C-alpha cells in the first residue's frame, strides 16, 4: 500500500511528456511573470482578465495598480490642499 502511494505521488510530480511538435506552453499555460502553472481562472475571485498570469501574480498585479492609484490620489489631495492654503480657504 505504501509503495503504491509512493508510485501515485511520483506520477503527480512526473514531468509531462509533450506531444510531438507541441510546446509546453500549448500543453500547459505558464505564468508569464514567474512561470508558475497555478492559473485558476475559476478560483480566487479572478475576473477572467490577465489569462497569462498565475493566481499570485494576478493579485500582485492588481495590488500594484491600486498602490499607484492611491499614491496619485494622495498627491492630488496635497495639490488641492496647497491651492486651498494659497487662497486661505483651508480651515
Ligand atoms: Zn506568476
């Protein structure tokens, strides 16, 4: 039984033999950033965009985009406050 379980585990991690003439990308999609095959469009609240990113890179990408937007909003907030200070309108 233990040997059979080991055999099954080996199969899980066995390298997939590719059909002749096909690339690994055609057989299994890999993340374009990190190479992970953990691409699960139906899980983790993914919205179907960025099909070539793994789940981690998908959300890291979203977080980075939001961080840039938050930084820009903070800069705009400071610019608005500066204008209000110049006009003595800031209370
Ligand atoms: Zn990735």
